[in-house]
């Protein structure tokens, strides 16, 4: 494994603080389906689709991860970092900001 791959895996593990089971349950909620950028014709949001990919990654053996998985892991790390930096003031518990992050496997209320 290259140093770059190892760094991606470590950064992903830091960014994604929900388990596969927690994320799968979250993705089934109405709140999860109501947030995020959707294609112009409607349908599933980018974040919701990402969440399903994250569940597959979390449930995979590390040796079975593909280049596509690693690229998605890098994308998740970037999204979580950028979106976390935009934290709104006040209580974020029931906000689209938190829900969007949760679609990407990160619950800002955990830690």
C-alpha cells in the first residue's frame, strides 16, 4: 500500500464517524432524503448516493477496496472538511447542515 493510500484511509477514518449500520439507518429517514443537491431532473441527492457508497466501503475488507472506492474516500474527506468549516451559529441538531454531513457519514454532534 502506498503512503498516499494509507493517508486516504486514515483521513477517511477520521472524517467518517458513523458506523455502516448507523449510516444505513440514517439514509432511510425522510430527513436524509430531503437535503442535498439533486440532479436537475430530481432523484437522489449527491450526498445520499455518497452515503450508500460509504456504507459499501465500511462493510468491505480493506484489501478489497477498489481505486473507485479510494477516490470516493478522498472525496468524502474533502466534503466533510469543507462543509464542517461552514458550521452555522446556534444549535445545529435539526438543521440541513447537519443532515447533509450525516449523509456523508459524519455526525458533527459525535466525538
